[in-house]
């Protein structure tokens, strides 16, 4: 017999916006379906359990974003190995942080660990083994299941895969194959999709009235014709947001239709520059067409519902979210290695295109072509929707709780439309 609520830790780190977003999605899916049977805590594992300088991983990631070639070298470094735990990178990380991690996990006052970050689960598994070695309690009796949820889409670093995890959730066929290549037993792998936040749980197509209502609410001109372009660069606002925004903004003015929303995320410099820029503008009745410049927003789902296409760096979260909202996606940049596979995922499925942000004019031209061809947009939109997996978070939560914690779902029928986004505040 066990005590309720079952205690679940979700380990992530703020290296990019995607891991936290996935962690929040799983927290919501667990709490919505299992209510008081579970108690879920989100923890930035690097900050909480690792020694300096590893505890600074979020800051390092932000800095590395400015040095893509260094990041690429780090990403490629161990890729030829079969298992991450055999690499020198891992062994260094483990021996350096072992003491801290064991101390952090030692109380073992927990029922389940979910990791949504590639560098965490090995350390947790290893620490549990270390604890059981030191305490005469065999690992089987510690019974702390460890689950990994992969938050990359078309390609994934070797470190995502540890054959010792209890369950592994992958978002695409491509990553499923990689998991097998890196020795994860088939029986542990679940092809589920990327867990996204509540605003993305509904599989229903967007109703035109709903879209117009949101456009108006968000400060856009409500319109029937597809013309709203959403530009973003992940949580950190990576890439040449300024150049791309200026090129698209100026082109749309020339077209005589088209509206632009720029979400700069945590890139305060871009937000400031774009807000202060003197834009060419156009008056249409009471409407002044000027790009809408925003910082980090918590209601991306609403902006995506209001939009007709997405221009973004190849972040897995943004792509998967866009697909649920049926947004054709123009990819303009990628984190080397890590996000390269996402480009093929979008283009090979004809759900969008790739134009490098080294060529902002070319990006603007592509967008102008798309907006001039609603049928083309429609085809890409349908292709995007076919790849969408809106029930991933709910399914993953069920599979974990039913399979590993013996819990029964409290809501018999889970309808995404029953949920209001309740955890938006936690995004920042
Ligand atoms: N995001 C957000 N508000 C913003 C900018 C980004 O909520 O202002 C979210 C976005 O919806 C997505 C995540 O941050 O869920 C970014 O993840 P992605 O995988 O695209 O890129 P990353 O930031 O992890 O590199």
C-alpha cells in the first residue's frame, strides 16, 4: 500500500523555453486527470541539484546562442558513441556533480521522476544506484521509476537515451528510430508527440468567428483573408529577429494587406529596437497597420489561433504548437545539430519551408507569396494539422500514472475544451 498523494518531480532546466513549457504541460495533464492523487513539483535540476558552474546551465545556453559554431562542436562531440553514459563528457559531468546529486536525492521522499531534459535522467539513475549501494537497499526496492520525455522533434542528441529508464516518450518516428539505435528496449518506447500546454490540447479546427474574436482582442484587425504573420524566435528570441521583422513589416506595407506580430521572447534588446523603430504605416478606416511588437507573452496559443502563418527559428515547441493551430511554418534559423532535423520534418511533410535569416528579403518575399496564394497556405495548413498531436500531454500522463503508479484517472472523459489555461503565470 502506498500513501496518497503520489509525489512526482518533473526535472527540467531553462536552457531555451521548450523544456519548461513541456514540464508545465505535463504538470497540467497530471493534475487535471489525477487531481488530489498526485502532487507534482517542477524543478530546474541544474540549478537545484548541481554544483557550480553546471548550475549556471541556463545562462550558458543563452550565451552559447550567440556562438552557434561552438554549440555545434559541443553537440557533435560524442554523437558517434552508442551510449551517453560511456562518453567522457558524461563521465566528467557525473564525477563532478555526483556528491551534490546524491545529497539532493538522498531523502528519496518521492514516487516518480519525469525528466524533460536530455542531461538529467542518467544522473538521477546513477545517483539512485549510488544511494542503494551505500544503504544496503537494493535498487529494485528503492523503486523510484524514472521516465524521460523527449522534447526535440526531428533530431535528438544521444544524451536523450538511457536504456535504463522505465519509460521513454518520443514525439516522432525519427526519434523513435534513434532511441532504438541507442539501445533503448522497444517495449519502453512510446510514440506520443510533444507535450504542449493546455491552450494546445484541443484537436478541433479553429472556427472563423473564434479567430476573428481573438484577432480583435489581441489588437489586430479582424479579417477573413489570411494575412496575419506571427514572427518569433523561441523563448530567448534567437536569430536575426530585427532584420527579419523589418523586412516582413516593410513588405506587408507595400502589399496593401497583411499584419505582423513579433514575439521577441526574452530578447529585450530586439523588443526595444523594434518598438522604437519608425515603421511605415497604413491607415485603413480606424485601423492603423503597424507591426505589433511584444516581449515574452504567456498566451502564445491565442496569438497562434489568431495567426495565418508562423515565421520562427526551428524550435520543436513552436513548430509543434504551430502545427496544432494549422499554421504553415517558415523556418529561418536553427540551433546547430539539435534543431536541424526539425527543418526536414516541416519541409518534407510540406507543412512549410526554410529560408535562412541571413536573407531577410527572401523571407519577406516568401511570406508575400504565401499570403497572395490562400490555396497554397491552406494545403500547408492541412499538412501541418495532420502532424499535430494535441493529446500528447494527456496521453503521456495517463500512460505514466496507469503504468507506473497504479492510479486510476479521475475524469472519465477528458475533453480538452473543459480546460482553461491555469498555469500561464508560471511560464516566466
Ligand atoms: N514561448 C512563449 N512565449 C514567448 C516566446 C516563446 O510561451 O514569448 C514559448 C513557445 O510557445 C514555446 C517555447 O516558448 O513553447 C519555445 O520553445 P522552442 O522549442 O520553440 O524553442 P526554445 O526556446 O526551447 O529554443
